[in-house]
């Protein structure tokens, strides 16, 4: 099984969050890449971020982002 391009986009979106400062959210502006806008919408639909265009990580989103950051560190 392989990651889909949509899942990779969601992982990349989760990697944008600064885990050291949970008060730093993100916002996808209208000129952001369409893939990023769609990924953030899907993450919101899944309950991982607070807003359709980013916002802040939820508790579940924080756990998911921690795993994404950890995997990236292991692969480097």
C-alpha cells in the first residue's frame, strides 16, 4: 500500500505547524496552492484542524502532527 497524493498533501500540511508553539496556527490564503487548500479542508473535515483554511491543531491533530514530524526526522 502506498500513500495517495492527497495523504501526502495532508502530511505536508501537518508539517507546517510549529509543535513548540501551539498558539502559532496557519492560514491558507486564497493564493495558496490548491492542493494545500484542499488538504486543510480535508484535515478540518477529519477534525485535525480548527478551521477549513488551517487555524490551529486540535488535540488529535497535534498527535498526528507529532507523528508526521517524528517520521520525517527518522527518514532524514
